[in-house]
């Protein structure tokens, strides 16, 4: 009888949670939201294409010497040559491995800690001030300490990258927990849900959308920090490739590395968005026109 009651309680809490999430859905249908998203992608492609054309045209006028502004085609040729030689592929693999490592370590640390801080007023009063003091410190300011603590090498790079991912995600998780409708929590408790059930069946699902926003922000911070750290602590990766090209005055390689970083970051963000679309199909109607 007790197990039946517990099962009914969990089922009621899940139903209540899904209902609360469904209430947030836009009245637009999935088909109505597909068109604005498609045209938004087309507009983005057009803007990028125009920027490339303007870049190529300005570079070919000779107003700026090639060492300061190489043409887009020169950058593409340089990237292709480095890809054929294997240098670019190796640099991308090293940097991506460090970004993924820092991102997932940051996520593993930020998710439970953010949930606890957002859920417990006592923990929020104890830990959140420390988070708020450390959060404004740029991850790059930690590089000297990371070198002292962990030495020059991969460990210090991953440490810096983890810091870059951790703070955007923990702030987003805390905000997600705070955004949970208090009435849903009260209704769940009225239905007999325990604290553990409320946390896992109500709070976590409701906080996930905000968490995914933090994940997308964290990806950008990961790339910024890993590239800067690679310029100082290691001798391989996209950051090191850019730094080495700078000493040889290979501007096309510097810009090519920057283009590669931007493209990889966009691909990773798109990947997170794809996962988000699968998990939160009820939000597909919320599309900006």
C-alpha cells in the first residue's frame, strides 16, 4: 500500500510539472515557428556573405598592406594548406579536447552546486557571496596562479577553461532554480511529494532551460580562455598556432585561426541548441520573427 501511494504521488508530481511547463508554451504551432527560424538562418548567412565580400573588396583595394589585412581567399588557402599538412587538424583536436574537458568539468561542478545554492537559503547565504566575489575575476587573471599551482602544461589550460565554463553555468542554474513557480512546489508537497521528489521531479526539470542558456554562454567563455591559455602554457592548439604565426608575421594564419575558433564555437552552440530542442519540444513555438 505504501509503495502504491508513493507511486501515485510521483505520478501526480510529474503530471503537475509537465502541466506547469506546458503552460509556458507559445500558442504558435511548430509549423508556424519553423518559417521564422528558416528565414532567420537565411538572413544570418546573407550577413556573413556580405561581410566576406566587403572584406575581400577592401583587402584588394590595397588601402591596407597584405600583412595587416590579407584577402579572404588568402586566408582560405592558408587554412586549406595547413589542413592538408595536418597542422590545422591537430591544433583543432587539441583545442576541442581541452574545451570539452573544461566544459564538462565545469558542468559537473556547477549543476549540483547551483541546485543546492538555489534550493537552500542557508547555503545561498554561505556560498553565494563567495561565488559573487570570484565571478567578476577574469579567468585569464588566474593564469599565473594556475602555472604556479599546476605548472606549465595541459593541466593549467584545463583549469582555466573550467573556470571559464563554471561561473556562467552556476549563475544560470541558480537563476533557473529561483524561477521555479513556488505554487508548483507547494502543490507537489500537498500531493505528498518528499523534498527529494520535489527537487528531482519539479525543480530540476524547471531549471534546465535556464541551465542550457548558461551552457551556450559557457561555450564562448571556454573558447576565449582556452585560446589565451594555450598561448602561454602549451605548445600545441589553435591558441599556440595563432601565437606562433604572430611571431612570423603570418597574418593570414592568425586570422585563419580566429575564423576556425569562431566556426567551432558556433558548431558547439548549435549542438547544444539541437539537444535543447529535443528535450524541450514544448518551447519550439517560442521563435522570434
